[in-house]
């Protein structure tokens, strides 16, 4: 055996700061076949099993069951502490080896008390590292990474898509053995849309509390997200101390937020409508885009782009503007990108033109609003934009789908966006409940042998009520025709639903909120139900209408008196002369 060779330990898995009793540790290094059978981890014996020149297994021997090494060691005398250390290992051979090793290497009891008093936990194995004697190690706890908002200068709980934010690291270092010059945090991210700048050291603060001292190390890095980043971002901070076979890892996960777009508009000197795209919040806006679309115009509208990055589409009546710039916000002020376009209409037209403005970017949701401009004749041939006179927040109107498809996809008959019970289904459920209640009332009246009111005996007020859609549902002319009036009312209500749905399907979804549009829809719905009522009512007639005189003659008994003498005289007057009285037979 070449005893001139020296073994070198390079890593341990799990790291020694996470190790516990009765746990196997995988060691890697150089010349590990030169390892002894036992090593020390603080006051505890570690059994070594060499598996190769570069690998070995280590088993932390069990601690004595009656011994509490997690107690605080402050105030312990040397005699009591020596007694605790001599009983730290359960096996007698391990205890003898540990006792002889600590005596030979001269274990510093003051350092042991200091390590024991640091950060609680007593003489836990995580406070030491492998050695041929008692070898103290740094005790890093409370590793804290936090993002900071560059605008506010305060900690941030989110990151911005397309933005860059500093990541601050605070590393407390406790115990008798510090890792001041050995600390080199490594920051990683699994996503390819995250780029991380090299870590920079800032300062080290020494904090003294009673008999313990803590060094607080400060580091920082810059974490930048790609503009297409969505969801959340996770960064892993790792600190490795190969000299002590220790490794600490913590992760920080924060949601990714999108900046908001701010738009400004004004009239430029050449009578162009200028729209600026900037940042309402956030720090960066990547490649802003703008579309200007004319809709609901009474006359042909042409928009002439005045910016080189804008292009006019005559088929879509749209100006599209694309920019490759990055708008930056700093010191609570945002830059902006301006897009100019002239709005042209025929010379005879002096009304308003509605322009839908949609601003978006790679890392920002779209902002949509409507600018209403008033073109004005500047000369005899062309109308230029005079000035934007009002702005309203509204979504651009899409081309309505034809026929029944529009009624099913863009109306009140479409599925509820919340996933709840549909409004039409609720109406039909109410109708069914009313029908059941009316049927029970009808059965009860029949069991009472209630007389059926003849239509001829209905008062004029009742007759007028039956011609009203809603009142007839509550006050029918007779109790046995209440079902008819309830069904007529529901049919009229569904017809009114169809009118509202048709207006929405024809593209009036953003006009229904207007009071004038509501009046128009109400008038159409009223006329529809008035026109439908006679057709529906014809299917429910229960009687045939007679003339009043005929009805009276059919029901009245005709009575008359028979005078035999008058009858005979009439017969004699009308009969021929050759008939005699004896020929008359009285019946």
C-alpha cells in the first residue's frame, strides 16, 4: 500500500448539512481506498465502506437512545460536556474510538459549546463535517432570495414579462466556522425564457447576540424574462461548499405579470390623428403594434398612414402599424411610440367617423378604445381630420355571422359564459311550474263541481282583461282556460327574446346599452308579440261564435194556444165548395 497517497473528499449525497442518524451517505473523491474504517462527524462516529477508488459509503452510527444531544449546551461545565460527548455513540467500540480520537486531537470544549448554542438544535451532525477529529462547519440557515421592483425600490412578489428585475440574496452564516470567502451562490432557472446575470457580492454584516456571532452576506443578480414568458418563473439558488461537503438549495417562484398599455392621442400639425403607445405600468414594452379600423361609417373612409411603419388595407379598412422599438419606463415616466394617420372622407360629408384603436405588444394584452373624429373640408377636394372629439372604451365590432349561426353564437340563446343555468331554460322551468300549479287548481275546482262560466255571460271587463298578455295569465275568464293564457304569455315572452337576440346577432351588441337602442328594441318586441297573439290565440278557441238572436231562439221554448173554431172556419173559407162539413175530420 502506497501510504504517500492522500484521499480527497469532493462531494457527499445527501450533503452533510442535511444528514441525520442511521442514514447512508454517498461519498465521491480521489483515492478513497485510502479512507480509514471510521471517521468523525463532530462527536459522532461514521462507519466507512469503500466501494471504489472514487466512491465510498458512509453510515452515521446510531446515537445512544437515552442521550439528548439536541439540548442547549450553554452553561454546561467541562465535566458535564465531556460526559455527554463520551456517551454520544451507542456502540461501545464507536464510543471508545470517539473518546480516544477527541482526546488525541484535543477537542476544544469552548468551540463545542459555541457550536451547540448556535441557532438551536444542540450538537446536531449538520453543524460539522467529516474529519479525523472534530471538524466544525458553517451553519447557513435562512437563505432568502427576493425580487425587487426597480421603480419602487421595494421587494416585489411578481416578475414582469419582458422586464429585468434584481434578485437580492441574504445569506446568514452562523457558528464558529464561517464561509465568508468561500460563498459563491449559483442561480439557475429551468425555463429557456429566463436569463440570469452573474452574481455580485455587496457586503457582509456582523451581528453579535450574547455569545454568538452571525455574518449576514448580501448578493444580487439580474433576472430578465423574455417578452413571451407567461405563467410563473422559478429560480433556484444553490450554495455549495465542497470543502465542508455541504450544499444549500432554495427556490423562489413568483407569478409573471404583464405590463399595461397607455394610449395618448392628439391632432398633429398636418391634420393627422396621432396615437402614442406607452406604458401605464411596468418597465418595458416590446414591439408595440397598433391597428386603426373604421366601422359603421355612412360614407367611404380612407386612412392614409403618415408613419413609415404603418400600412393601409383597403379591403379591411384598417391601418396596421408595427414597431420594433422597446418602450422603457423609468422615474415614473414612460416613453412612447407615435403612429400618425390621416382620416379622409368625401368632401360633402361633415359628420363623425368612428375609429377603433387597438394597441398591443408582445408582452402586453391589447387595449381597445374608440376615437370619434370629425373630418372637416380643408379644401375643395379632400376632408382631413379636424379633431378627435370624444373617446369611449369599447371592443371593436366583428362581422356578424349569417343566419341561425349568429343567433346561436352571439345572442341570449348562446351558452352562458359563467357555465350557469341558461336564462331561456329558467323561463321554461317557471312556465312548467305555473302550469302544474294551474292544473292543481283546475282539479280542485272540478272536484268542487264549480260551474263553467258561459262565454256569453263574461263581463266586458273580463273580456278586456283576456286580451292583455300578462293580466290574462293571472285573471283568466274561466278557471278551465288558465293554461291557455299562461302558454300564450310564455310564447309572447320567447318572441321578445328572439327580437333582442336578432338585434344582437345583427351587430348591435355594443348599442344595447344605449337608451335609444333599448327603446327601439322594446317597440319591435311589443309589435311582435301583438302580431303573434292573434295567430297563437286562434289555436286555443273553445267556442263557436253565434249571432245573439240565433242563440236566443235556440234556447227559448215557443208556446202558443190552439183555437179549434178558428181553425175550422179557416178551413171552410179555403176549401172548395163541393166539400161538406161531414168531410171534415177533427184530429
